[in-house]
C-alpha cells in the first residue's frame, strides 16, 4: 500500500471529512478519548476503517490537520473537499507506532 501523509488541513475541513466519512459507513476504530480535557482544543486523533481501507487523522491547534491514507484516497478527498495536497513534514502521523504510544489516551470502538 502506498500511504502518504497530507498536512495543513484546515480545522473545519478536517472535521467535515471525518463526519462525512462516518456517515458513509466508515467505522471509527479509535479516537482521542472524549474524557481528556483538551480533545478538539489542543489535539485530536481518529483511526477510521472501511472495506479493509484505513485512514488516520491527527490534529493540533498549531499545525491543524494531518491525514494518512493511500494516495488514491487522499486525491479523492482533496477533490471533494477542495484542499491542496501538501506533503510537508508531519508532526504526528509519521510515527508508525502512534496508536501504541497513545493507547492510554485513546478510546477503542472495536
């Protein structure tokens, strides 16, 4: 699989994408726990899955959103939500063990 990470996704677009994907039957596998006081204020994280496809989302209040997925998915999202594919240095999703490192901060829906 050819995974890439797109960066600098504006906050409103970031959350719109997640909400629309969930409506389109993408399942939230895990997310930054709602019980943590800074969810959606300082940081947020989601892992979504559908038909063996995976998308990771990370957001913070300094650099906004990052999305990690197969390049084809990123291209589709960019067209649909009218954002540029910027592959700058990510702050979170380059860590292939991010879910393991954050497991105590995540709520798992599986």
